[in-house]
């Protein structure tokens, strides 16, 4: 623990100034919204404050009075230092969400390093870092009966050999962040979300909501034989704030509500929205159906988080696409270029 405000109770931290990196992104926009609702003053970093894709932030309740957008790039230490200066806490959420290692690794690893060092210099009381379940579950040696919790780490060699660069990058970045936080004596807490869906505040589609959109537009005829854990974006944002505000919060927090086979996800989609051409056929009819893995989200429940049921998350995502006119092939093709 360090910094200007060590009297850590949620009453003493809310209302103070905090920084959210990558504020215009899917998850970060919800963090900013909820922080503003709780009375915080927020400095949000974006790469271009004038880009229309960040305009939604200025419309959030409380934004006019308490939100400043700061131009910052993860690889530009001085821009981050300026944004984090004067803040009591940092929510470090910015990261390219991509499978291209050359685009991911620099910002994920060195960018996170820059954020932590800027946070040290600003003497913030806590850094909340958005990692991923991708830094937790990607390990072929994990037994199907294991109940995965925060002690689990993805296997870097396995990620590399299977060219799963996103999981690789998030794992390397989180490990490096823990090492640096320890070396510098930074109070850091990490949230490891599963695949996130729910309503979009931003005008564009991000990768995890694209995950649902592609099944609505007739772009794919089959679904893969795979399982994935899911969580609602409002729960992810609230998890970040709970781990920030709870003095005793520490370590990692696995943020997942349920695991679904892709076929189950599509069954729910079809039940809720039968008007879309949702695939009914699995691309793999030879192998046994992939089994869901077990996990524990008890650490977040112990902080008071009540997870939103998955059906609600799916419903909210599609309704949000519909409201924004994004539930069509054109939106899908545009977003596929991400
Ligand atoms: N969505 C999920 O399912 C999920 C699950 C687990 C973990 N996560 C993690 O959650 C975080 C946010 O994900 P998201 O889904 O909200 O993604 P997103 O909507 O694509 O947001 C990513 C944000 O990072 C910013 N960013 C990327 N590279 C940057 C750079 N070099 N310098 C400054 N800012 C940069 C982007 O800014 P621009 O707008 O300027 O591009 C954008 O605001 C990421 O760390 C991701 O790994 C996401």
C-alpha cells in the first residue's frame, strides 16, 4: 500500500479523481459510467479525444461536470504520466484485443509497465488492472474435474504452440505487471473477465460482441465444437469498482458467470430472437461434444457481486445492436476488420 490516501474505506475513496485507460472501449466505457454514477471525477485516456467513436463518453450522466478526456497512447509514457498525475487510483483497461502478436505485445506488456510506473510516480492508492480469463484457463494439463480459480495460470508454451497470441499476450502482460507491482510496492488488484457481452455504450462493435453478431447475420452456417465462459459487461465494470473500493481486496478476481457450449449459446439466441438466421449445425460432428469446465467466481461474490444471468446478457447485447441498427451484415463486415 502506498500513496496520498491510505485511509482506505469505500467511503474515503469514492468521489476522488481516478484515471481509466482506454476509456472509449466496451468495458472501460461502462467503468467510466459507473464511476461517474458513484460520484468519482474521472480522467479517461483515449488515443483521440476528437474521434466520434469516443463521443458517447461526453453524454454520460455527470460527464460534463466530472469527466476529462486525456490524449494518451500506451507506448507514450509522458502522455500516461500526465493523465495519471493527481489521481488517487487507476483502472488500466486499455489493450488492443487482437490475435496479432506484433500489435498486441508492445501495448499489452510495455504499455502496462508504463501505466504502473506512472501510477507509482503519482502515488496512487491502487491500480486495478484488466487482465483476462485468457491468462488463467489456457492449460491442457488442467483436469476437467478441476475447479479453476485465481491460482490457475495459462501455459505460455501451449499458447505459443497453438498460436493463441491473445492469451499469450495477456498472460505475459499480467505476469510482468505482478512482477513490477511487487518491485515498486504498488497496490495492484487484477480482474480476469471471461468473454464479455451486454449493451454497448460505444457506437462501434468490439471483438467480444462481434462474437454474437456473427451468428445473427447469416455470415456463418455452422458453429464450432467449443465451450467458453461468459459475463455481463455491467458485472465486469462493477467488479473493477468493488476491488478498487474494498480495502481488503487483493490478488486476482476471476470474473465469469457461466460456461456454455457454443450450441447452447445459439439455442438461447434462437429462443430469444427467432427472426435471425442462427446456425443450428455444429462444424464438428466427429468428436464428442466439448465439455464445460468448472470454475469458481466466489472471490467476487464475497465482495457482494451478484452475477447477471447469461440469458439477460445475450438479450441485452442483441437489443443493443438493434437499437443502434448494428444487427446487419454491413455492421458485421465493418467490425470483422477489427
Ligand atoms: N471484451 C472481452 O471479452 C474481454 C475479456 C477479457 C478481458 N478483456 C480485456 O478488457 C480490456 C478492454 O477490452 P474491450 O473488450 O473493452 O476492448 P475494446 O472495446 O477494443 O477496448 C480496448 C481499448 O484499448 C484502447 N487501446 C488499444 N491499444 C491502445 C494503445 N496502444 N494505446 C492506448 N489505448 C489503446 C482502445 O483505444 P482506441 O479506441 O483508441 O483503439 C480501446 O479504447 C482489454 O484489456 C481486454 O484484454 C476483454
